């Protein structure tokens, strides 16, 4: 991810203070109908969602491909008082640290659009979920809206519903919806031209209020999906 090439301060500012990402975390928690258990955040970044899940009562693991970001996530989670196990791994490949049928909940938020082998990531998520366990996925939608903002973020695609559905063999989709319509393009312009320069800039120590700073309510965007792993694994 291109954002991972920036300073640690900027990564934290982006993932903890971006109003859209903060709003997205709340949306994900609304979709989680599991009470406690073992959760995994695939593409955990700077531990924004790991921290939220830990505070919601989950025993949390997180995984990301960038070692320095995982180290940063460990520091942030500890500072926020959340105990979590965080790993460096490429989740498009099977890894013995993540055994079959381990998790009651897996969340993969704003990750698959960065990954060429996204179907392998989804297959690996299916492998580590317990039968009947919950999978929550969010990703930008509509390839027609692919823009310079996607390129800057390191996106390699935006998805259609048909693409997502075709990669979810072994899951029963309970709820799938797009948020942001009918004002998505207007909000996209506002975010790019106004909010982005205000909130996503190279961090300076004298700027910003940190993770606890209040932010304005964000706009919704992209595809949200809640699914359950089937009782029988796909053949």
C-alpha cells in the first residue's frame, strides 16, 4: 500500500483521524452480531479496527504484510490498552500460525482492492473461519469511479457486485449493500478537494489532536458485505 511508504506519524494520522475510516469502523461494528470470541483483522494496518474489536470483547489477532506497520500497530494497541496478537504475513498464502477453523469473526476492510490475488485472500479467510462463523468485508465499489484518489491509495481495482460474489464460494451472503448513493460522486469531490487536504497531510508534531481528537462525521462509500462460512467447506 502506498500509504505505508509514508512516515509512521502520517500512517497513524490517516488511519485514526480520517473521518471516513472512523465512520467505517462504526459501520463494521454495527454489522458484527457475534458477542465475543476469537476475531481476526486481515490487513490490520495501524490497529484501528483491532482496537475497536478488542474493546468490544473479542480476543483479537491482526495480520498485515508490512513489518514496520505491524510494529506500529503493536505499539498503538498497547497504548490503547488492548491486548492483541499481531503478525506479519501475506494472507494470500496459507500460514500455520493461522490454523483451519479458528475464528468466530474475520474482518477484511478496505484491503482487497490493493491485492492482485484477492481471491486467494478470500479462500484463506474461509479456511480459518469456523463453520457458520461471520465474515465482514468492505471495499470500494464501481470501477467507473476509479480515480486519481484510488491510484494514490495504491488500489489496483474497484469491484462490481458480480466480481465479489464470484469470489465468495463457501460463504452464504446474509447482507450486501452499497452506501453513499445518490451523492457518492459529490462526496468524493468534497473529500478529495476539501477534506483530504485538511486531514490527510504529512504529520507535524504541532498539528492534529492525535487518536482521540474529535472529527466531523464522515461520508459513507463503497460496498459492505456480511457473510457466513458454510457449514461444509467447498470442494
